[in-house]
C-alpha cells in the first residue's frame, strides 16, 4: 500500500510538472505574439503545401509500423496493418491523455492482440526507442556537419529566406553546435557499443545488475531481472545483421520524413528553409517533446519550433503562424487515425481512459502474473 502510494505521488508529480512546463512554454510562445501580424500571416499563407505535409505525416506512422514489424520478426510475424493500428492508437492516446499513456498502451495492445508477453512487448518498444535515439544522434551529427559555417551574411545568403522575415540572431548558436559535434558522435558510438556488448555477453551484465539490485526487496529484484531478460530477448534482432541494417535505415528514414514535413510546410509561409535547416529543427523538436509536458505537446512543441526557427533568423510572426499550423498537422491526423483504428479494433475510448487510470495507479504490473491463454508467447 505504501509503495503504491509513493508510485501514485511520483506519477502525479511528473504529471503536474509536465503541465507546468507546458503552461510556461505556452506563455513564452503567446507573450510575443502580435495578433494582427499573426492574423495576416495566417491569412496570406499558401495552404497547398499542407497536402503533401499531411501525406508525409501519414508515411511517418507507416514507416514506424514497418520498423516495429522488423523488431518483432524474430518473435512473431505480425501484419503491418495491425502494427500501424496499434501505433496510431498509441500516438492518439499521447495526444489526448496524460501520463504518456500511449507508450504503455502500444505494448499492452500487442500483448492483448498477438499473444506476446507484456514484458517482451515493452522490450520491443524500448528497443524501438533506442533505434530512434541512435538514428537521431547520427542524424544530428550529419546535420550539424552540413550546416554552413556562420558568417555575417550567412543567414541572408546561405539560407534563402524571404527578406521580410529575416533577422540575424542564430550565428552564435550554429557555431556552438559545431563545437559539440564530437560529443554527439561519441555518444552514438558509445550507445551502439553498449548494445552489442549486452548481446555478446548478456550474463555478465545481468550479474552486474543483480549486484545493483541487492538492496531491493526480492519482488522488485525479480521484476527488474525478468524485464532485463525480456529486454535482451528483444535485442536478439541485432544478431541478424541485414535485419539490423534495415531497421536502422528505417529509423533514419523516419527522421528524414519528419524533416520533410517541416521543410515542405515552410513554403506555405514563404520561409523557404533549406533542407538541412529543417533537419536541425526536427532534431530540436524531438528533444523538446521528450520533456514531461501536458497531453498534445501543447506549448513545448510551439516554443521549440519558434526558437528553432529563430536560429535561422525567422521573425516571430512567420515563426508563430508556422508553429501553430505544424502543430495542428502533427496532432490532428494522428488523433483522427488513432480514433478510427480504435473503432476498427472494437475498443471504446472509455477502455483507453480506464487503462490510463491503471497506469497511474501502477496496476499494470499485474499483467505478467495473469496468463492470457496457453499460447502466450
């Protein structure tokens, strides 16, 4: 009872911290708005580029589903459509509900639909996030390396931005980023090496983990070690070199698609960012949305886009209108697709809300102790 109370309090603290961060970011975004200029920017925008942007947004989820299929292939063959359904439902839940419920909802639905153990399902999602991180690190290193060296006129010539929307405030930031490129590269190499060491010698890592867990009650120690075993099982896919290369390539494609959305939408507001700038903005946005925040990434998403565009000298009115439209494109399609797939799966939204309550109460841990059926993988 006491431990559950601690968990509940911790989750509530994280939730309220996220809400506070979102409110602060939203205030920082709104306080600089000149509403007449924002209205004019939205009114004068060319909205045709929104169509290919939405298509890329849909392809983003398709690519994630195909990659997840590859990560699960050594466990079970699952149709892409089924994984696309679960992926969209998970992102929809993140958009609407607190506690990042979508991150647990996806492995839970995989457990329910495909008879894969819950801990193993969670492990595949964690491995997916590791590939996201690895690809993001490499993506960031390449992008920073390709950014032109700052010069007094670099943001007027190297970046072909409409002269009506330019100021020059980003040169020092680009210079600082280039200094950090070695650190990013080292982090990527270290992460990749650690993963392969775990695969090569999982028992040694398990012994170290067991020593670190000595002070914990036996119940929690067994849960952590059991999860480690499932995690190692999820990493088995890395033993297949061709499959690993395919999954990593898909991970890079996912980030390129995200940058493509940012790049194409820039034409709506006469910003005309070069693709390398769109890639850097995608990286900044990915780091920002990883923070605790309110559902729908409200506030944090907006300020991340605003400040990223400021690096390339985009003035507030253009940047703010762009950030609002990009946020809508990022949230609405995934939410609509998630709700449609929810209906297709025969799951009510009330069941999803109930699951969110179970996550907050810490009751999902009981799943591993409940046998679904005799065919549970």
